[in-house]
């Protein structure tokens, strides 16, 4: 893992942390300790990006149930945090890829030609 990958991972953990903290405060009026929310965020990012997004939702739901949230609160917080994280990843990666291509930052450059991109979009 190089410097750019580590920086992006830290940025995504911060993004997940903020969405999870906001969802907990808005929908449950509860506030977890910062280090427990950070630990949940690190595990959530690793599972969501490394394995599967749906499995990330299930893991977050299970952790929230272990923290004694009721069923409705756990479902709403899990889906809100994961959906916000997914949208945040799309926006952040678009911005970083654009900046990397413009300024020639290795690791953030867009490395596809237009023909490859159109072929990728057209394939099922």
C-alpha cells in the first residue's frame, strides 16, 4: 500500500465516521464514544470496500444490534450510513481522479482511453 492509497483509506474512514456519527445522532438521539465509532468505521470501510457493500450493511447492522439499538433504529442507521458512504465515495473519487489527472499525481490519474471507457460502459 503506497502513500496515496493510505491517504485515500484514511479519508474514506473519516467519511464513514462522519456519516455514521450523524446517522446515530439524528435517528437515535444517542452518541457513542468516539473511539468505538472510529473502530466501527474502520471495520465498515474494510468490509464495504474490500469484500462487499451489502455485507458491510449487514456487519454494521449486527454491530448496532450488539450495541442495544432496537431493530428499526439499527436498520435506518445502517442503511443511512452505508448509502451516504457510497455517495461520498463516488464524489470523493471523482474529485481525486480529476485532480490527479490534471496535476499528474501518480496513483490518482485516470488511466483509460476513451475507447476502453466506452467499451467498458457498453459491456454487460
